[in-house]
């Protein structure tokens, strides 16, 4: 097996007395689109800041491209691209001019820099718009310029913090189409943080996080297989009574999430008539569906993934 692009071993991190990460261990392999999924306060932003070398990790606990994240920061920065959640573009400059200024930070100059800027903008589908002011671009187009900036110095690893934040569904699809192209055609490993299930579904593998802990790490499909069976959701005006009736009649553990009842059962559609018979007149509606990543998070934590 080749060396991992990112290797984290027993990482813990605190801001003073507040623990932000607790004993995190994982690997990101070359060629993956790897996602950190979790709500605000889950630790994914702290982890992103460590991986982008903005804050130091304890020695030996984080390696990026085989280099120590604490002692080899400069060498790592030359090989990674970073796209932060907050915008970093100058709206009074063209897309090309924004990239030219970015290139100067990496010591690029002259024809080489202009050629790289042209290639980076073409990669994200903006080759024909390079001379237009960024201030005239849509939110999705600006995000693609941010990605082009991160690709300018031809990194092996591209890190993106909440890449789809503020984008409408169409722009989100467009952005991810370009990220997959970069990953497939240029061999760039992509690492993202997200709280969006739709975005998480597009990743090769996911690390599910909550309160600084790593709860699970696998492909989206494998994570959903862990749920086991179909997910049955029941709405009722008397959740406590229905929950007690179902436990007494079938011995099933029923979760109450945001006023609705939830249980997992193989061949769920066959179980629905028995549910209605067990609680006559108490059930308002029943839905049956295959597990989603939202169900995975509920299964792991007992609550929905929400940002407050």
C-alpha cells in the first residue's frame, strides 16, 4: 500500500481548558475525495485548521504528504491548496488578476504564472471569463475562482472548508462537477469539511464527527449499510403512548426525534400493518425508506445533524 496523503494518530487538541478534539486517528489515501461530516462544534473546523497548517498539532500526531504537520509546515504549504469558508477574493479585480496576486505569494512570476492562471481558470470552467471582474460573478462562479486559486501552484492535496456554503443547488452541483474532474483528471486528492448530507454523499469516504470525537469512518454506502434494514418514521400526537405500546407488543426500541418516532426493521413495508394494528387510532402517518446519511448520524448520536 502506498503512503497515505494524510495520517492522523491519536490526535487530541484543546483551546485552554476546552477540548476540541479527542484521540482522532484516521488515514486519507491518495486519490480520495474525503469528507469530515459534522455539525458546528464537532471539531471539524479545528481539524481543518491543523491540516491546513494554521495551528500546530502535537509532534508526530499528524503527517501530511509524509511530512510532520508541526515541524515541516513550510514544505507542506508548498504542496497543498486551501479554500477557506470565508471569501478571499478582491471583487475589484478580474479573475485572472486575483490568481496573479495569489501566484506572487508562491514566488511565481511572468509567463509561467500567467499560463498557470489560465490553466487553473480553465479547469474550473472559467477560461472564457478570466478578464471579467469577480464582483460581477455569481456566488457559484466566485467559489470556483477560489478553487482555481487553490490549484494555481499545482498541489497534491486540496482542502476545502464547507465548499458549498451559500450556494444554490445548481451552483453546488456545478462546483462538485469541477471538483470530481480535478480529482479524476489531475490526480488531486480532495478533502472537505461539511454539514450537508448532499455534499457528504459525493465523497469517497466520510469521517463522521461530533463533539471532537470520530464516530465512524467509511464510504457513504458502507455507513448506510450499518443502520440495518429499513427506516420507519411514525408521526403521532401521542408519541409516548405509541412508543410504549410498540415496545410492549414487539419488544422494539423506538427513538423519538423531533416529535416523530423512528425505528429500524428489515422488510419495513411488511411491518407497517402490524404497527397500525398495535396502536389503533394513534398513528397519524407512517413512512418507510432506505437508510440515508441522516439516519446514520441519528443511529450514531441519537439526534439529527443540525447547526445551531
